[in-house]
C-alpha cells in the first residue's frame, strides 16, 4: 500500500501551550481517514500543520519519501498537492462560482483559462453546482457554498484532500447535501483526511478513524473497532456523549 503522507512525532505549541504532542500516523493512497474528538483536542491544528498553514514546533512530515519540514523544501510546491476545504468556505466573494474554481488553477498550476474552465466544470458537475457557474457566493446557500469550495479544491487535482469540519458552519438542513457529496468522493478512490463531528458519517465512510484527546492520538483503528469496541476509556466516554452509545 502506497503511503502518501507520513507524520512522525509531530508537535505544535503556542507559547507554553502544547497543542499537539508526539503525533504519528500515515495516510495511504485512496484511503479515507477521519479524525474525531472533543473541541480543543487539536484536530484542526493538526490539519493546519499538515498543510503548513501552521508551522509545526517539531517532528517530520514525510511526503514522497522526503521530510518537507527541511529548510531545502519548497512549501508552495508541496501545498499544490494538498487540497483544503475549510469550515467557513473561504470563497472569493467578488468572483462567480466558475472563477472561484479557475483562479487557483491559472495562477498556481499555470493552466490556460480554457483548460481551467474545463476542469472546473468537471468538478462542479460532480458536486451538483454546474448550473450555478455565474452566481456570486452571496447568492448561494451555505451548503451550496461548501460544495463550490469542494469543487475548487478538487479542481487543483490534489494528492490528498483535507476537510476541516466542513459541515460545522452549516444549518442542519444543509449538512446532508455536503455529506452526500463527500460520501460519493469517498467511494471514488480519492485520498481524504477529514476532521468531523458527524459520527454516523465517520462510521460509514472511513477506512480508519483516529480519536484525538488533549493533543494526542488516544486511539486509532477501523470504524468497527472505534465505534463498536473502543479500547480506551476516554474513547468510550467521548462516544457516549456524542454518539449516544452504551457499552
């Protein structure tokens, strides 16, 4: 099995506050990994360290066999291979849907306008937003904005797509439309690393589940193990609170 990203002994501190403590795991090609845990457990900080929106305090991020935290590596080049879908969409409000999905391709990947639009239309169709290419973000619902954000990330054709709680800013009735798109992507063979509080979704789509607690990986395993037979007391307590299970 081909490893895409290998995280080794990753640490992150903000001043004296240690947010991530000796985090190690790998993501394999075609794998869907979900990260669950309470607020403040370090989940989002971990994603932001992986795509280097935050600089880790220590450890290694191995991509294609090389530690990209070495000074000799070009961070923008590395980031091209990682797609990111944020909680708050982060769309360009002054651009329409189509341009939101082409500007990165043209500026970062050097694609022509025609090629970028062709790629963008492919992914907008996949997420069900190809009929809205001329709409501005302010004309869209939250669920529609997030689907455009997913199409934008897909248009860069990354090796790994990172999702940082992509449904947390949505009204409840809009959560389902975004999760439906993500489920379809999961079965398509896309490599995905997802921070989520949607437990049913995590149980359904994951190849592996990581449970984080107080900055460490407290438990890691298959969805069946984590949700049906967790080994750690803190995992059981978290799932009792959030998933309403009884062990």
